[in-house]
């Protein structure tokens, strides 16, 4: 599946990341504010990779790293998991719904930092099958 | 922002609000090295599989020849 290596983040400028976080914080009346230590490195990492062609595992790793850097005071996890799930929604439309659900679910767990070794292995084998 | 970027943003916000109940506000991963995401259980996948099964059997009955 050639689509798994692409410039995934072309439609996601950093301003969109900030807007997503702002909307999520507003919905829960949480403070939407950049952090003093995480915002600049996360933005730099994002901008550096935004127009690069990367594989799906690289995308997941990048979003996980940005989540871990915590650029915002609140809802970092939802911000980056949402980005990955929305990108995958469009990309996996041709797959059977159950397979698409599993890939999106595991991808979300990886970015959230809760994926198990079994899930990672399952994703690897599903991606390998998609390439064939 | 371009039209594509705007469409993505709208979809992402919808998606994010739908699953917001599964996340904690505070930066758990940055503080502890372990993330947090409330499980949604097997119900959504079961629903998808049931609907696939239903649509397959519906398609079968709908054939005449």
C-alpha cells in the first residue's frame, strides 16, 4: 500500500495543532496555553517533518514524541491522537471497517503511550499485509 | 489556511470532541512516561462486525439468481 508513505502532515500546519488543542480545552473549560518547556521543541519537531514523506510508523512516532513533549498545558494526548485518527480515517477508507477500526485504534494507543507489545506486533503485521 | 487544511481541522475537532471523555487533561505522559487513555472496550468493534455480518447476509437474501 503505497499510501502508507506520504507527506501525511501536509494538511496539518502547526496552527491547526494549536487550534485543535484550543477547541478541546474550550469544550472542557480547561486552560489553553503553551508550556514554557515543551511548546518550542514540539513546534520545531513538527515543522521540521511537516512536509516530509514519512511512513505510518514514523508518523505515529512523531505524534507520540510531540505528545510527550507536552506543548500545551492540557489535552496534549487528545490533540495528537485526534490528528492521527483523523488522518487515518481518510487513508483507510478502502479497508473493511473492522480492519480500519483496529489500525486506527492501535495507532491511537501508540500515540497516547498506552500500546502493548502485542498491539504493536499486530499493527506491524497488518501493515505488512497491506503492503502486499 | 488552505481548503484542505480547513477541512482537516473541522474533522479533527469533531473527532477530538467525540473521544474527549477518554483522556485526562493533564500531561500524564510527559510527567510519568506512561500515557493514559480510557479503554472503549470491545463494544465498538463488535458493533462493526455485527453490521458487516448483517449487510453480508442481507446482500445474500437480496439476490434472486
